[in-house]
């Protein structure tokens, strides 16, 4: 039997400057994302599309969702495999192509730097990124490539393996 999960959120537009959407330049792109439990996320559009650069935009949130999903899948795979991760930092980047009819993401590249407890865990830690990618719910739901370029090092070691 297939289990289903739902993720209800509410997006509330807060950018009415008094005249609604009477003109393209007459309204703000500001909004809030809320869900039961967590604090609200202040959102806007990308500054390239008249958005507020101090707020999260949907493109950033998509890249962040992919990064989070990969990290959580990876940490799970490592814990099951006996690979002890002591630090994980991902410098992810998404690329979007703007086209005449809108735009689309062309790829997201995840670049996690992972520290493991001992040098004998490095090889397994590298391989587990592929396993985590295959398990990531978000990556398997998008129609563009999600690549990963991990750097793995052991505690106290400056040299890294990829």
C-alpha cells in the first residue's frame, strides 16, 4: 500500500500598496509562507523581477529544498552505514534560464563539504552521496538535473576527496 503525505501551506500576498495590481509597477511582490507549526517565511520575487532582496524568493527556496532533502537523505544513509558525519555544509547553486515564455531551471548543483570521524570512512562517505540522491523525494520530483559535487574529509585533515 502506498502511503501519502500532504504538506499544507498558506501563501499570503502582502504587497498591496493601496491600488492592488492596477499596474505592473504598482504592487509589491512581498508575501508570507506559513504552515501550522513553524514561523512564517518572508518571501518576495527575485530582485530581477521587482522583488525585495531582503526576502526569500521561490527560486532560492527550491534550491534550499533540494539541498535539505539531499542532506537529510545523506545523513540517514551515513548513520545506517556506520559513517559518522561530524560536519556538513552545502554551497548549492541553482541555474535558471529566462525564456520568452517564462523560464525554467536548467540544473541545481549541490556542493556539500562533509567531515567524517575517521579517514577509513571517506570512501564510503563519497559513495553514499549517490545513494542519498536516489532517495531524495524532492530531486526525484523535478524535471531538471540535480548534480552533486561532494568534498569529503576526515576530522583533523585538510586534504579532501571528491
